[in-house]
C-alpha cells in the first residue's frame, strides 16, 4: 500500500503551529491526529489521519502515553476489548502505545470505564 507522506507532512506542520494548551486526563478517550507512520506502526485514518486513542498516563502538561484504539476483531493478549466507542466495538492496541504531544488531540470522546482502565494498566505493566 502506497502511503502519502507528503500530504501528512503538510498537515503535521499545521499541527506543530498550534499554540493552544489542551487539557487532558488519564482514562480519557480522544480523537487524535496520528498521521502516517512507518511499516506496521498504527496510522490514523481518513483525510485528516485521525484515530481514537486512550490516554494511559499524563507525562507532562504537553505529553502523555497513549494507546491507539481499533475496531479490528483480531484476538490477541495485547488487544483487549474495551467496549463501545462512538457506537463501535473497540479494542486497545497496547503493543502500539507511544508518547504523544497534546497538539495532536482533536476532541474528547469520553472516559473509559474505570474497571476496564485498571485492567489495561495491569496488562501494560505485564510488558515490563
């Protein structure tokens, strides 16, 4: 599959220019501009390269550890079901977790159930 890195680079430059401070908290689910990535790293989708993400842990006022979400039903230990997100069954892609700048956040979808969130954190800890 051919990836349009040039188009993504233009959009990424505009994201970098954003100056507003976006407030976020652990356990929130947001639409996020993930962009186009290398190889098997999770990409955003659509014209704006958006994907829902779960904020696992705030690291500073500008950065956080995020887990991309997917509607794919492939079963895997590091792809747990988290419930419905905007009326679609969603799974957390724990193996794709990474640090993200808050400039990439588009809008908040809501919060993940606390019990499910604690299970996600437990699974993440098992990686280390």
